[in-house]
């Protein structure tokens, strides 16, 4: 997997030297999977909280190309805390040999050859992706 960013402390990305706090400063607003293109796009927008900085990007897009594995775990019948559905709890590269574990984090900035990427949200739902390339667009 090739990427144009690094994961920092399992909650943020580093892109062109800029720290992007996905946990506190951004909300996931949606995802789109294009079957024919084998492409998954995650879209994030800047949170409305007064803790965000003016210099934070207004919108982020993570484009996962040549997706060959995709698992979305979502079990939130009560929907007691809807804001937690869009709030990232952690992000991690994780070995594809252990696709049964979808709630673990490994601290590493760049992926190993056979890693997936896992996005875990505050409500414990997750998106796990095996792909060839991830591009962050700001």
C-alpha cells in the first residue's frame, strides 16, 4: 500500500508537514464506493467547534484505490450518541493476516506491505480497507 501521509498517534495524519487531527477537528460526513473503479472515498469536514484552528482545512478526502478488501462494521440500533458515529476514535494500519481483529490499533506511521487500514469510530463501528493506494486530498 502506498500513501501520501503518515498516521500520527493513531488519531491524526501528517500531510506535507501539517498535523491534521481527525479525532477532534473533523467529522466523517460520508463514504462512496465505486464498484467498477474499485475505489472507496471517505469525506471529512472541519468540525464546528471553537477548538478548531482557522488554518485547518475545510474538507478532507481520502481516496482508496484498487480496493480488494472492504469490511464495514456498524451496529448502532439505539443511536444514543449520533455525533459519535462521525467522530474518529482511532486510525491504524493493521496486518491483513488478522482480519478478525477490527478494534485494535498499532502505532506505525506508514503501512507495511500487506497491511489494511482501519478507521474506528467512537461508537466502535469501523471501516477496514485493503487497497493498493490511499491519497489524501485537501
